[in-house]
């Protein structure tokens, strides 16, 4: 099961392919989600209202465009470049996050998200 989601905000949108994991199943069950975007370095994150445990393969260091779930904040984390705790050009998340999938296309589109923007996630296809 590969699912596709659309993430929209006032200045644009992107799509992502999501793998089948316990976290993605919980997230998909809560869609559509409307939230408020927050930014942290070159990462966009936002509350989902979904609460799940850390999965065994959770990671802190990921590639730009990774769709991750930050369990401590019940939030989707969408890094597109370095965060304040990165040691190089790669994203380093606030903690170990469950990896759900990847954005389609250039993840730098997320640079158009402003802190406080309304953001929406919905299932497509």
C-alpha cells in the first residue's frame, strides 16, 4: 500500500508518497487534517492530533524531502534542508522520528511556508 497525500498552504502545495507503517495508518485515519505550520530552520512541522509511539526504525538524520512523524509533538515534520541542530547540509530532526515516506518533486517548495500559515493534509488518488 503506497498512499499519496497533498500538503497545501497559502503559497503552494506539494504531494508525497507514504509507505504503509503503523504511524501512516493512524495518520491516514485522521485525514483530512488542518493545522498551523511552524518552521524550525529548513523544516516545516505541524500538529496532527495523532498520537503514536516511536517505531523501531525511527531516525533523527534524514534526507531533504523525508516525510517524518515527530512522536513527542504529535506532528508531521517535513525537512527540506538543515535544521538548527544539523552539523552539515542534511536535515537533523529534533529527535528520532518515524519515517513515513518522501515528498514528490523538489522539497525546497516548502521554503514558501511561513510560520503560522494554515496548512492542510489530505489523501489524494
